[in-house]
C-alpha cells in the first residue's frame, strides 16, 4: 500500500512585540480591555489580555501606536500574561501617570494585504454587504466578517479597493473609537458599521486568491443571518487613501485563506426581483429548531381596506428563513391558489394556517407599499396582543397566537409557563429585533410568562406585585428570554473602560476581597454604630440620631469582627455565582400571617430607618439583640439585650444558622437572632434591620421573607446634594460601594428605588413597603429553575 502523501502543515502565526509609553492625561489611557484566565476573549481558550477599543481623546488615541486586538504582555513592571482579568485591571489602574506597555501583535501573512480604506458615504451609503461572525460563520472555522457584495454606485465601488472576499478587521473611527470586527457576532458587526458617520475608515484583510465574483449560480445553503447591506445618504465623493506602511512578515508563514470563498448566502435588496415569485415552504415538524410545532416562521401585517398582506418579520432559523426566498416587504398574493390580494388579515391568517404541510405562496416584493405600513405596525401589534390576552385562557396557546394577528406564524415548541420576578429594568424601545410589542418592566416586577419555550423571546404579562387577585393583569407582550438577556449583558460587560484614574467594571471581585467577607470588620448591628465604618456599606456619612455619644458601648467605636460563616462555606462557589447576570428569578405566591422584616440598603438607609420608626411607631419596630456580655445594673434582660450566659452555646447557635448576623466586640459576642426577628414580625410589626445583604438570604431560608429595598444613587453629585457635609471623595466611595452592593446582592432585592431628593426616595420606599406587605406575597421558588 502506497504511503499517503504528507499533508501540508500551516506554520504558526508570527507575532511582533512593541513597547509603547503613554502619558495618562485628563482623558485617561483611553482604551478598553477584555480577556484573562477567568474570561478568555479569543476562541480556543486564549487567556491573553486584549485591547478591544480605542477611545477618542485618550492617550492611546493620541499616541496612535496601540491597536485593537493587541495583546498586553506587561504594564510597567507587572506581567499580565496568564493572569485573571482583575489583575490586569489593577495593574493599569496603579500604573501611574507614565504607563509603559509591552504589547504583542499578530503579523498578517505576506499575501493577506491588510490595508486601511477610507470611504465617504454617498447617496447609496457604504455600498457593500457582509456575512459571517460568531455563530454564523461565512467560512467554516472562521469567525471573520467578510464582504459578500459590492453595490453599484456605492462608496466602496467608487473607491475601488474593497472587494468581495475581503475580511473586515476593524473600523477605526466609530463614535466610540476604534472597534475590532474580529471575533464578534454578525449583529455586533452590523451595529458598528451602522453607527459610523459620513467618513468611515476600515481595516481590511485581502485574501490569498483572487476575489470570487458572485454570479447567478445555484443558490447555496441558506444562513440564519443574511449579509447586511449598508446604505446611508451623504453627498460627499469618495477619496482614495494610501495603504498602511508595510509590516514585517515571516517567510515561513503559510498563506491564509487556502480554501475558496463560498458565494454570499443571501441576496441583497438589489437582487430581489419585483416580479411575482412562486415559493414553496414546508412547515416545520415538531422539534425543529427555532419554530417547531408546525409553523412557517414569518409574521404578516395588513389586510385593512384592501391594502394587501405583507411579510413583516422572518424568524431566524424558521422555514421561511431557511428557504431564503421570502423577504420582509413581500406582498402575499396567494396561498395554495387562494387569492389574497384583497384578503383581510383574518382571511390571510386562516389561509396560511390551514394550508397543509406544503405551502405554495405567490409573493411580490413591494418595499415602497410595505413602508406605508410602518406607522401602523405598532397599532396592529397592540391589537394582536389584546387578542392573545383574550384567547390565552384557552390551553392551546399556539392556536390562539395563530388566530390572532401579526404573530400569525411564529410558533414555538412545547409551551412552558412560569412566574418570575424581574431582576433588571427593561425598555423595549431600546431593544432591536422585537418580533412583536415589547413589555416594559422594572426591577422587582412580577411577570407571568405564559410561554417560555422560545430561546430568544418570551410572552409575558405584568402581575400586581401585592398579589391582589382582584386587580386585572396587564396586557401581554414580548420580553427577552433569560438566555438572550444573559448573552447581551455578558457581551456588553466584556470590556473595562479606563477614564482618568477610575476603571468602571462589572467583573468579579478579587479573591482577597471575597476572603475578607469571611471575617470582615463591619458595623452591621444597630447596637454597634460607628461613624468611621458607617461608610462601609454605602450608608449616610453621619451618626444616627438614635446613637447616644455617651453610651459606654459607643465610645471611640473600633471595628467589630463579624462572623459570616455562610460565605466561608461557599467561597468556592463565588467565582461562578459572582459572574452571573441578573435576569429573572422564579417565584411562587404564598400567604403570610406576619409583618415582613424591612432591610434598607444603600445611601440614606439610617435616615429612612429612623423616619419609618418615628412616623409609624405602631407599624415598625426593632428587635432585641443577643450578647454574651455581662448585664449592667440598669439593663433589663429581654428589653436591652438577651443576655446569654454561655459563650459556647451562642457559638453553637451561630454555627447552626440561628443568627442572621453575629460578631465579636471586646471579646464579647453580639448577634441578631432569627427568633428575635420572628417575635417582632408575629406582633404584626415590620422589624427594621440594619444588616448586610447576606442577612436577606438567611431570613429567606427561615421563611421570614424580608422586604429588601436598595437605594440606588443616580450619581456622585446626587449623593453630595443630599448630604451637604459629604466630600467629593466620600461621595465617590459611597457611589462605588453602592454599585458593588447592587452587583453582589441584586438578585435578593425586592425593589430598587432612586430619586432626586431624600423626601422623594422616602416616599417611594413607603410605597414599596405598602405594596409588599401582604398577606399574599411572591417568594423565591428555588426548586423551579429557569
């Protein structure tokens, strides 16, 4: 048997290293980073720290040597290779005014021809289509963004240098600075290109083989995301710009792009004929991805006063999308021979619904006529939602949706219904791609998700947060699924922007910070107040009016050692939990016979606690803490403290989770027990607790579900405005602590409150407590995962 011929081996890519010195000015270093051992930025687990964006006006932008996709090896004397993301962040923060960077940059192959192309948008915009991206590869194994068509009369054609098959590497002058187009999703690339101004500077990589011209060859396999065409109006001509200076190349590099480029997998607007077209679609069988259950995967609008029936939305991955022939803006002329030219919306929906497994459609592309419907679409969608609301009492939700209107053919797999509490605020007007009318909501709102079977969108309605069954539910609308929201937030939070000496990041806390929780110095108890450590939890920068300066326990308050054994036991889990995106929490409705404890977190907490007890002494109270300290002559057991004679017994009770928080001061133990809180609650008084966010979880385990309200400051300035004695430095620290607190405990908050004045915030806090007091309340349902 003849030996097989050796397979050609592709050489390892070549890199160059460059030293860059930046002077940190008033605008900061001016670049964003991503990556690290805990959050690799590149495919294949590459843990390097990568530059992802250059910000106009910053030091890196002015220096003009740092590039998007550079890997940072060293910051001054700190090596940042194979380190967690937070280590690189800290190194850049602590680097001082003169920052010396060592970066690694991949050298493109000799034939790849990376060039800089400047385009000036004309009347037909940029004039090219793209395809590719993460999850939508144009070339198998390559996440790159590729040019698939050059439009006649567009800026790209006028310039003449951008060709079909070119790979777009970056856009250098977006409103947010230089943006890399490597290892991004198709949608992210589209958003970057659409956000450009009249003058656009592209970095493009040329293929090794001559560009392939897309002809009328047989239609290739379809793609979930068709190439996007970029057209915007601008009267300016398209000047020519010289190529970048030559870069160093390796002789051993194998040319990139050895396999031929496939043709574009979808056509642009210019390629769609205006003649009537015959289209055959097969309804998806049960279990098909994206639109299983027998649908066709598109929405329709129209049917009023003989205006025609038009396609308004194509579901990604559905039969219409996979077929590639039906387009948004098509008028449906007939279905299986039934004339729909003058059909009503209901007649068209019924014709499509009853068309059988194979559906023959005659469609004609009429974008101008369809555009007339744009102003009416929102109204039609609202009508559809109202019809769904009336029909959803029927167990067959899919039939209700198909009989209802614009969601006619958007089917999902087996229906799944659940109740959730929203852990974020959602504004549909800021979300692109909604298939129907979106449902706005706030943190803490209760949603009845009537259908959670789709991976991207759920159908839901808002319910009264107070559990009042007599109050009618809100209208039905579309909300992002947990999966979709998680993905969008993780994509948004991948970068850390450096502005001046402040880094804004949503990344996990360092290991050292997490370990501090196990034995942290704190002022978590109302009987242990201190001015110095009052700021540790974002509270007011002033002494509580209830604190007596002459109290022997309050003189020269040192820190108190707090035991938080729960965190010590679960420390290994925090790396996973800490990075979770707050989306939804499954809940169930229960009836309670007690007054819920109240926990206020964030700035103004002490003032609000005191005001509640002062204004409503019959509704709010405090519990009696425990201590191992000896009783003084004037003290009464059970009134001032519960005096515990055995330290060993109290330590045992702490270990058995009988205390929501406990600590040591002057070698004496102090703590707030679950029993003390329950005693106040069963007297139908809201127990005001001055505790940390960890106590919320322990109360929930004890089935004493607290009303936990977080005061979210709007800005550093708002903190200073509300407390005139606060310095700017103190306000910044308070604001940063508040952000960190929300990130760490946000999933446990009943509500998030903001306002411009203390009076406004206090009023909203009272509204939340009133609406959440019960007796019917929504509580976490841990045994029902999302």
